[in-house]
């Protein structure tokens, strides 16, 4: 509880004590005998209950008055003020029972409910902040031979920083010296520490567990992983789900409607049917108390908030509650192959050089041409070559996505890529009998051979596809620019429903559009399509799909930008988890909506026919709010969600 909440709590406690005292005096003391007349006793009671009422509710009254001044009449402050003032005003009807006690009680309980709400919201905020407590406060840099702590914002790209065991890595970079184990749990939910040594990339937000490491920064603090994640989580609250907007709109019409009905209820029967005023005014007031939509207005956003927070605990960043809603309806999941379902680190299976060149030279030429590319294929070729790469020898590099690369190496034009690329530049290539991705290489327009590389599927990919089916996904499709036989082998191994091969990036967009059409036309038409990619040349598809899921936020900026959901861990099995969290959250949201509206409707009917009294109305209102909030907080509990 924060200071303000504590003050409110104390104020409510004082009001409750005074209320009890007033109640005892009103019930047990012979006020009428003491004061002489019944009327004097009634006004004494009035004064007695007015004190706790004002102590508990003066802020509600003030807010209601202020809002009326601003032209926003119908909010819950207004409802509560009118209902309670009305209860006190019944003192003016001589033939009615006094209802001051109820008026004061309504305000008291309402404030208890409000306090509970603000506590619940604060708590879920705090726990998100806590699990997002990955922001480092300082970076160690060496100045004049001494280690000093500086603000991470002051560290420039390319500076050397030192991370001691037990400290959080403040900025993304590359390990220059030392080796250690990193705890990435706060980022990825993965509990196994990750080994790093010289030359490895490390991302900010991890905790350095064992060794002292020197890191050369590759990004400024503001663009490092931690800063970006924090920004994402903070902005998530602004992207509201349709359900959420619906509730806001609903409250906007609902409250005036209820006030209208309450007025009619209080006025029509006495005027037209000659019934007693006090009885019907009282029914109208009860109506107002029950009608307060606070349970809905607070619990729905709180449920979404919980779902987003819970997901981020598992390393799944959802950029807004609208995406959580879409995710819950996912029926088709489309995957990119390389780097998403497969590891993306290719092994060289064979190097087939033509007669006039040797295999080492072929690999060296290819590695040089690929030296500036970030494509998983390029990285694997560079790794397989292992020799030194002299960037002075390379010029005019051009990457042709879905085809390969073109570069000038030692003044000679090199093409490395697939058969499409060879055909486009008119090189006479020949195929290979081996299964794998084939990189054809040409030198100055002459074919010099090919390198066959192969990739393995990720260890949890098969389980991930099964988990998706279990979570209710109807169709899984893989899209790839790779060869058909490679695609078929992967699709078969993973048990995918469909695959399409030999696609250029723009073909992938067209395929996704076709699949979108099929998904939306299928069944109830509510089904959605998710595309999962690693962000390398699939950003257009990520934005085109109903929901774009990017793998490996560990590196790719394009992915974070284009995607709606970012998986901090490269594991495909997290997709099913994200869908499950989304479904659970939506279930909780609808439980709350149905429950809150159901109970309200019931009490409203009871109030209209005169069965419900003010006490029941109060308990129904506060009780429903508290239960709905407790239910909403379950959305955050993802640990026991499988
Ligand atoms: P995927 O759809 O599997 O993610 P891409 O669309 O990135 O694959 O690439 C499709 C094909 O284009 C690859 O299988 C490869 O044949 C060729 N290719 C793409 N980039 C490169 C590169 N840098 N070097 C060589 N070949 C490449
Ligand atoms: Mg790809």
C-alpha cells in the first residue's frame, strides 16, 4: 500500500467506527425521550450518520460536482452521490422509514471497494515493474586506470565497459575478454544460464553470474535491449482490445440509461398510479446504487494487464491488449522456415568445385562475397570458411533477398545464391543430387561450383507444432525460399499441414494474403492468422498477418518494430504458450463481464419490483467488484499454465 492508499484506509476506518457509534446510538438510545419529539430525534440521527458519511465520501461528492462542472455528468461518482444524497433526503418524507444508515453505508462500502481496486491495480503494476526490473543503473568504465560507475546513457557505442559478477549487463555488446555465465531469466523466462566467452554477443538485462567480462558496446543505451523492452511494455497499455473499448462505450450509454430508468421508476408510479413517493423514490435510489459499472470498468483492463504482464514473465512480449485478443482467436499459424523452425546455423555438407578451381578457393570466394550479409546462410558460410576475411578485397556488395548476394572480390564479379539467381544472371549451373540448400557460385559469369549446406530443425519445434494443435490451432503452414526437397523434409519431420517452397519475399506476402482469405472465410469467420518469422527479410509479412510474431528479439531490430508479439527466446514452443495465455485472459475477461452484468441485472429486477433493499444493493455492487478484480488477477498467474 502506498501513502495515499494508507490515508484513505485510515479515513475509512475512522468513518466505520463513527458509523457503528451512530448506529448504536440510533438503535439503542431513547433519543426521542431525551429530545422531546420524534422529529428532533430523526434530525439528530440524520446528523449522526452525516458525519461518517462525509468523512468517507467527501471526495466522491467533490469529484461528482467537479465532473458536472466539466460536463461529464454520468460517472460512478455521480451515481453514488445521487443515490446516497437521495437516501438522506428521504428524511423529508414523513411517512417513510429513515434511510440515513443505508446512505452512509453505501458510501462506506463503495469506498472500501475503490480502495481495494486501487490496491489491486497498484499491485499488478508493481509486479510488472518488478519483473521488468531489468533496467541497470550504471555501467563500469575504466578512466585513468580506475574503474568508475557512470550513467549508462553516457557510454558511447564502441566504448569498453566492465561487468562484474553479480551485476546486470547495462548495454548490448560483444565480449572482448573473459568468460562467464549469464542469467537471462528476466528476459526470456529461461532458467538455464547461458555461457559466453570472447567474441560472443551479449544483451543488456542479463545478470552476469560468474566471471568478470569486458564488453565493447555495440549500441547506445537507449537502443539496447532493456530500453526497448521497457518501452514496449509501457506502451502496451495504450493499445486497447476491442472488448476493452466496448466496455468503455457500453459504460457511456449504460449509466445515463440507468439514471433515466431510475428517475422514471421514482416518478411514474406515484404520479400516475398514486403510489407512495417514498417507496418508489427508494426503489429508484437502489437502482442507482446497483447500476454502478465499476466492476466492469476496472476488471476488464486489469485482466488484460495481467495477461500481458504474465506473458512477459515468460519472455513473451505482447505489444497491446488488442493483440492478446487476436492471439486468442488464432486458427492458422504460418511459419518462416530458416531461423524460425530451423536453427539457422547451417553446416556445410559438401563443396563441389568445378575442374578449374579448388574447394578451399571456392569457399573463400563465397565467404568473402557473403562477408557483409546478416542472413543465417551468410553467417554459416563465414563460419565454415574460418579463415581471415580481408574486407579491403570486397566491393560493390548487393544482397538480393530470396536469391543470394552479388559482390566484387579481388576485382572479379561473384554471385552466390540459388538457381533463381544463376538463371537471372545467365550463368550455366547444374544441380546437385544431395538434399540441402545449394549455394551456386559464379566468378565473372562462369560457373565455378556449389556449396551444399544443411540446417537442423530446432529441438522443440516438433513439440511446438503439437502444442499448437492442442491449443486449438487448426492449420500450420511453412513458407520458405528454400528448395522444395528441403522444405518437404522439414515439413514432414515436424508434421506440418502444408508447406510452400521457392518463394521470394513478395511471394510470401501473396501466400499469406491467400491464407488470410481462407482463414477468415472459414467457420465462424472469427479465426485469425499468425505469422511467425525471425525478422530477416520477412518484416512485410509480419505486418500483413493478423498478428505478427517475431522470434529472437535478441538481435533483429526490424523484427521488434514490425511484430505485434516478440518472443525473447527463439523457441517456437513459446507460441503455443502465448496463445494459451491469450485464451485464458479472454476467458477471464468474459467471465467477469457475464458475472458482473448478470448479478447487476438480477438485483436491478429485484429493486424494480421492490424486493431488494439498499443493503443488498451495496453488497451486490461491492461484492461483484471485488470478485471480478480477484478473478482478473488470475490472468497474471502463468506459471501453472501449460
Ligand atoms: P527462408 O524463407 O527459408 O527464410 P530466405 O527467403 O531468406 O529463406 O531465402 C531464400 C533462399 O534464397 C535461400 O534458401 C537461399 O537459397 C537464397 N539466399 C537468400 N539469402 C542468401 C544469401 N545471403 N546467400 C546465399 N543465398 C541466399
Ligand atoms: Mg527467413
